[in-house]
C-alpha cells in the first residue's frame, strides 16, 4: 500500500510491516506493481503556487518528472487500469487532462 503521512509518501506491506518513506509528495497512485505516480505541490500558506506530476519506482529509484508546465498546477492524478494513461486536474483552470504514461 502507498499512503500520505503529512507531506510524505510511505509504502507498507498489506500486513502493516515494512513501512518505509518513499518520497515527499501527495496522492500516490499505483501504475503497476512497482511504480507510482504522485503530485508534488508547493504553496505559500494560503494558495498553491506550483504542482507537477512525477513517477517513481517503489524502491525509490528512477524518479521521472512527468509534467513541466508554468500555466497549470497539476494535481489529483489517477492512473488508468491498464497503466497507460494518467488523468489529472489543474488547480489553475479547474480542467481535467489526460496524458499517456511513457
């Protein structure tokens, strides 16, 4: 399982053992058995100031930034059942976007 604890993403076995810190971020979503997509947002204490999507292996290796925009704040990723696409929202315009996962 992957979950948030404050600003960090943790992974734990289904029996509760093996909890370990994976990375800083929010809303982790499994792509397959060993990769996750998540958002990393920043704020000024009142409003979000930036947000991008990332993909990382469950071991913490192979970090890949999926988005690099200045006109959107990508949030709330959701991965398609086959792991080929990610749907996300933009805090700036409220729109829903879909992108291929590569």
